C-alpha cells in the first residue's frame, strides 16, 4: 500500500485552510512526514465566528513550529509540489474523514486536472476492517498538528490492517 495520508487544519469545518500535513505510508512503514502552515489571521473571513478563532489560538497554533510557517500561497505551492512528486511515484491520497476540510483544501490547492482520484477515506477503511470509524486515543499533545494527525491516521490504518480487529 502506497499512500500519501493528508490532514488539514481549517478555520472551522467550512472555513479556509491554514495548515496541511502528511505522512507517507509505503507498505507497512511510514517513510516520511511533513507539514506547512500559514498565519490563520491572514485567511480568516468575516463569516467565521469568534469561537473558532479562540479555539485555533488555544489548540492549534501552540503546536506549530515557526520554521514551518509560509505565506498562504507558498503553503499551497509547497503541498502541490510534494503531492505531485509522490503521485508520480504511484502513491494514492488518503485522509481521515476527508469531507469537508481536506476536500475543500484540495480544491483550493490544486487545479482540477491535478486533484487526486480516488480520494481514499482512512475512516471508511478502518470501519470496514474493525466496525469502528473513530478513536479518541491520540495523545493530546500532538492533536491538531496536521503532520502528527496524518501520522496518527496512517498508524491507525496499519493497526487495523494488521489485526483486522478493533483498533
């Protein structure tokens, strides 16, 4: 199995994306992971409520490193280059419950002819194997860093594939 496992942080479920991370799953091993983010205040819209803004400030921003910060357009371009490279090597894109956040990100980041098809859903694959689609056992210190969330999703899929039982 060769998967580019994606995770995106956005301003609410329907708001603009401001952080993207991925884990590269090659066979039974995570061989690479990375992330990029931009200042969410630069992508926030007037339609976003203050609760979403306060939640991001408290739960996401403290987990992001300044050396991975880009402008919005550079974040999208960085992701696009990375996805193109792995796609050319035969990787498929997967995300844990990819709608709406990751789907909206892909629409923003890639022209139509470069968007992934198929877009695999980790939660659906895990559910088919275990009867359970969601878990809450991820370490809180790593939650909401998109790279750590992508690694967690890839590891969860690997556990489900290995055991074929509840993860």
